[in-house]
């Protein structure tokens, strides 16, 4: 069974004075993954990255069947 995931990744890196030197976000993306499937969601340039890195991840998991049911209910004027 496929798993549907809506996600957003944000990565921030600071210099020694606390100034942001790298700020990247993937924006909201929708993925439909099968078991053991991998997907690249952000490519990073190692020349711009300084540790420590702050990484924020937002995930919303839903099954495709539930999403299709919800979309059908919203589109139906009879309900």
C-alpha cells in the first residue's frame, strides 16, 4: 500500500555571531511512496553548510484512499 506524505523541510545554519548564513526550505511537497522507496527532497551544497545545522521537519501522513474519500466528499454538492 502506498503512503501519502505532505512534508516541508527547513534548514538553517548560523555563523559564530549568530547571523544566518544559509536558509533553505523545500516548500510543501506531496509524495506518494511505496514500501522501501526513497526520494530526495532537498539537495544541499556542502560549501555553504556550517555546523551546527538546525533542521525543522513537518510531516503529514495520510493514506491515498482516505484522501480520495475526503476529496469526493468535498466535491459532492449532495453532502
